[in-house]
C-alpha cells in the first residue's frame, strides 16, 4: 500500500470509531413527542361572567 492509501485507511478507521462511540450519546438525547402531550396544562377560567 502506498502512503496515501495508508493515511486514507487510518482516517476512515478513526472516523468510524468516533461515529460508533458517539452514536449512543446521540440516541439518548432523542425525546419522543406525544401529539396530545400528557404534560400539557389545561387552564380554565375561574371567573367567566362579565361584571
């Protein structure tokens, strides 16, 4: 192998290892979004009549 091929192979190996190490961390940040959200707050007016 020539020096250029060795450098390209080494860089590809390093990038592959970095991507494999980073992918679980990226997956942990994914948060599912529910359409009706169970965390939504319902606000009802307590005094709805006009004075």
